[in-house]
C-alpha cells in the first residue's frame, strides 16, 4: 500500500485532481467529508462539541450549525484549538480505518486541505501538492465561484503560502492551465505513484 497525502490551496483545483486520481483507481480518503461525518447527530463527536461550545451551536433539527460554530472559532485561536482537539483525533481515527480497509497494493490518497498548515507531512509515504499561481487561484475563486475578491484574498491569506506548501511536496501537480492539461499531468503522476507502490510491495 502507498499512503499519499494530497493538498493544495483554495482555488488550486484539488477536487478535480482527486476526481482524476480516483478515476485511475486511487482509494480516496476525504478529510472534509469525514470531518462532517464525525459530528453528525447522534455521534460522540457532536456531543463533545456541544459540551464544549453549548447548545447554541445546534440548528433547530439537532444538527451542527456550522456557520454559528464558525463565527465562534473564527479569529479566536483558543476556541479553534478546542474544536480541533475534538474533531482532529476523530478524523484521524476514521481516516486510518478507511486506509486499513483498502486492498493490499492500493494507492490511498488522503485529501487533506490543511495538511501543510497542520504539519501532517510525516504521516504519508509521499505528499502531492496541487499547485496553481495566486493569480489563477484568485481568478477561479472570483470568476467561477462568485466569491468577492476581498473574501477570496482573505481565504487565501489564511492558508499556508505557495512557497511553504511547495516545500512540503514530493510531487507537484501543476494546475495552472486547462482541465485537459491537468488530466495529462495526473496520468503522468499516477504512473510515478504506481511505480513507487510496486517498489514498496
């Protein structure tokens, strides 16, 4: 098994790269999806969040009100750390279970948006960074997602800068161009990953 971490700044096209890798046969472990699952109604994760932050973080239907929780932890480092102390171990446990359930010889790609920011590089056999220039990312966020420019710049600034992210990469997946170009780059990357997986088996 080859255990790979994949990350990229907002607007870099990480989701498209994950979709393409899945098409080649990668087993995808989606950290964002797992982070939502571990705080669904009835889970110990949600109970722990409510115990820490109070019932005001619940929506009328008993689910987590993410916007309200986000407003509490945004800009408050201590509260954000408290939330991460609840959620991160649950995500790590579930991610490990999914990894361990993958077939022998699989290439498991962990989609981890804040891999670099949280210093998780050492957990993986290799790290892929989906890369695009800041100008390209800003254009995608404003033109394709309809995000106000100020919001887009703030979201980008809240993440690791491009140089820091690239320094963590074993493989860089260039996504500064078209989808067709990304498709070619991803096929080439898959070949490298497959060769590495064979060497490890």
